[in-house]
C-alpha cells in the first residue's frame, strides 16, 4: 500500500487547490463589493464604521458585503498559515512549495493595506485598479502551486517545438494584457463601487475596443497552437495528447469569456454578467498558466511505501 510521496501528500494537494479556489473567490467578492455599490459599506479602515470592527450597530447590505470580503481575507490568511505549517517539515526538500505558500500568504496583508487605502481615498479608481492586480498574480501563483504539488519540483525541461513555447508565452502575455485592459474598462464604466466614487476619466467605448483587440490576438495564437499540436501528433502522439488537454481548456474558457464579454457589452453591462466575467478572468488566468507550464516537463515522483526513504525522481526514458 502506498501513501503518496514523501514530499507531497494529498493534504498538500488539497491545500493548493483550496488556495486557488480561495484566491479566485476573493476576486469575486471584491468585484461584488464594487458591483453592488458597497465599496464604502465600511467607511473606515481597519475598523468598519464608528470605530467598531464589526458593523453590528448599523448593519446594511452594503456593510455586510464589504465586511464579508474583509472576513474572507482573514480566512485566506489562515489558510495560508495552515499551508505553511503543513509544508514546514519538507521545506528543505521542497523549498519551491514552501515559498509558494509563503508568497501567497504574504499577498493577504498587501491586499489589506491596498484595500484600506482605497477606502481612505473614497475608492480612487487607480487605487482600486491596483488593488486587483495582486489578486490576479495570486491566482497565477496558485495555479503553479497546484501544478508543483504533482511533480518533483526539479527544473522543467522544454518539450514540443520552440514555436509552441513561443506561442504559449505569447498567449500568457496576451491574457495579462487583456486583464489589465479589462481593469481599465471597469474603471471607466458605470460600476464605481459607490455613488460618490470617481471614474478614471477614460473613454469607455474606446477602452472596450482596446480590451477586445488583444482578445482577438489571443484567439489567433490559440489557433496557431492547435495547428502545431496537430502536427506534433504525427511524430509525438503521446506528448501531443498530454499538451492538448490544457490547450483545449484554454480555448474553451477564452471562448466562453469572450461570449460573456460581448453579451454584457451589448446589454448595458448588467452587474450580474460582470460578476460572471470576473469569475471568467480567474479561470482564464489559471488555464493560461497551465498551458504555459505544460510546455515544460518536470520529472514526477514515485509513490513510496509507508516508512520508506525519500522518493527518487522518475527518470525519463532515453
């Protein structure tokens, strides 16, 4: 009977998935704060209202939503602490996993400070935009964290053709550009977070078009990757099948995200569709990260019996 590997256990993998889910969830709840006009539901920081930490005296929908987002940040910090403790004994064998956990936990206080600054500046659109980017980076890091819990952590070896790797990097870069442009579109649009909040002053229609341009470029890159994968299947069928799964996943989530984006644009940007689009951002970031990481193979770890010595990396066939 086997118990997994000495370096990674089912607990580690579960915590990594929980971190990815929690980082995505806090993006959604942060978006709901803005979309429901609850950005100043707690008008003070680090307290909520009237010097109280909890909005029990003047509870409203807006204060409940804003305070709920703050509570989720606390829960995310606790999850990070548990993850760090679970990896403490293997920190020398797998420093990559340990530092992923530390880095993802460190995002929490950074976000808390940025959230406080956004409240104290009455939701300055540029501060609010800056508040989003650490969470987006955390989603990417969490996706890599999940990937690393399933391999040895050894340096990755490039697989496939150089053209495939170039296009995978291009796809990831375009996703990042799309995310940045999407944040600017939101800052110019109607969902400011509160009635008194300013917008960033950019032209909404122009920003929406600039947001769509890299999306279409991304579609072209993904089509190119599909063509190259089909060619690879003639000479490396097993490798092509392995790389096809993240590729098709990325194509699917990008297509779905594009449909939601155009529907929300032509229906007046209803807040519920915007919320779905925000969830889609996290999915696209995770999928693009998976697609890029799949271009590099890292040897896996052999399962070891209970009480056995540390596992040996699996050797690739000559």
